[in-house]
């Protein structure tokens, strides 16, 4: 018996990035937008940072809490910026620190896009 739980998709007013892959071919714009998200996650350091933010208690993490990933702080900042530019993270400055959180609507849309592929 598996201990894996399926998490419900969050409702949002953000339009999904694209339709399920089995619904219809992606337009050029949809493909470019989706590729940017997957490209951002294609780097092992970025994927690890994304995972650290996503799994952090409270759903958000201070940059001071996620900097120990084996690269320098300027490199961490660069990778966080790339994740934010791809629409995967949102950030908020509080005093001297920046807090990051995962954009749930985008992740839900990416999961929906891939989740409808028949096995």
C-alpha cells in the first residue's frame, strides 16, 4: 500500500499555461511559455532551490534559509531570479530579506498539462 497522497489542484484566476498535451497541439506562444518554465527547472541547482522553497514550512522561504545548495550566494540569487522570470516563483521584500513562494496556479497548470497524458 502506498503512502503517496494526491494533492488537490488549487483554484486560481491565473490562466493555465497551456492545454493538456492530448487535447490539441500547442501554439507557438504556448510552447515558448511552457518551454521557459521547464528550461528553468532543467538546471539541477534551480530544481533544488525550487524544491527547497516548495517544501519549506509555510509555503515560503527567506533567501537566507535556502542559500546552502553548494553554490555562492550571488549564484543562488541568479538562479532564483531565473525561476522568478519563468513564472515559477514569486517574491516579496521584507526589510533586508527577500521571501520566495511557489506560484501554485502555474504549477497546477503544468501538472494538469502533463497529467492528462494517457499511460
